[in-house]
């Protein structure tokens, strides 16, 4: 009698009632179970490795504990916060500065009590270990700038590395640049209403400031009080 190979194979993949657990059918059933488990494992592995066009996993949202474990540890607070600067006595700096003339030192007096007409700014202009100091000297009555000075700390001493003594001059620090503004007066301009201004940008290069940019602005003479009547002299006209 011939044996149908297909039916024989079908029996070997049956429930294993013939031959017992250690018989041929039991062996084939165990093999089938092992094979199916292997296929399932491979399928799950491939599903886990499958990615879309964006590289994200195609298994739905990750569990909260997975997200927590994958999140990087919190970094310490950055050092970009508020910085402090060692305060200096600007009057002492000016009066001990050998580059400043005796006339300006003599005219440097308090406007009221011990309040001097001096503005002081601190910031990084020269890349030194300590903040640089910008001192603007003004007149008491009109607060018109008459001198700008920049001091850099070297060997625990402040040295004058920039100065300009012009009428209506004022300097500020802008993102590491020194910005010097000079008011421009035409003949007959009142002190409060100049005709325009020059804005000059300086940058530290090597061991000195060099001019980087220049902008001139003309002011409108059709606004304000006393802008065109020439009722007040320009600085220095006497």
C-alpha cells in the first residue's frame, strides 16, 4: 500500500496523540512550536527595527517610563545669567589719569553736594579678565558730554586705553563694541537741538581701539521748540 506523503506530513503536524510525548509526533510538535516561536520573535524584531521616513519607530507612542529613562539628565544652570562687575571710583580714575589735562580735572566738580556729572558703564570691550570701564563726563546744567574715557584693568591697575574730549560726545557699550556719539552743531544751533550726529563704532584690535563703522544722521529742524530760532549758542561758540 502506498503512503500519501501529504497525509503523512499532515499527521506528523497533528496534535501528537500517536507516539506519545517522546514519539515521532511529540518531536514534530515540539519542532513546530519552536519554529513558530522563532518566526514570531523574528517578526517582532523586524517590527521593532522598522522605521519610517523620519526615523521614528512605527510602534505607536512610547511608554512614559521609556521616555523618562531616555531623557538626558538636567544640565546645571548656564553661566549666561547676570554678571557682576567690580565697582570703581570714576572720579579717582579721572583725577589720577596722567592723560587728562589739568584744566578738565580742575573743572570736574560736584553739581550738587557730592554728585558729580559723570556716568559710568561696565562691560567687556577688550577681552580682559575684568570688565572694562567707560566714563562719560558732562556739564552740570545741560548734561552735554565733554569727554569720554575707557579704562582697562592691567596688573590690578586701570589704564586709559581710549579717550576723546569733544563737545557733545558720549560713549556706550553695545555687545562688545564701543559706540561713540558726537552731536553735530551748525552755526546758531541751540544746545538742545543739534543739526545731526555722528555715530562711530570702535572695536578692540591688538592693544588699541580701531574704527569699525561710521554713521551720520541729520535731524529734522521742523520739530521741537527753539530748533530753528537760534536762541541758544552751540557748544564752544562762547
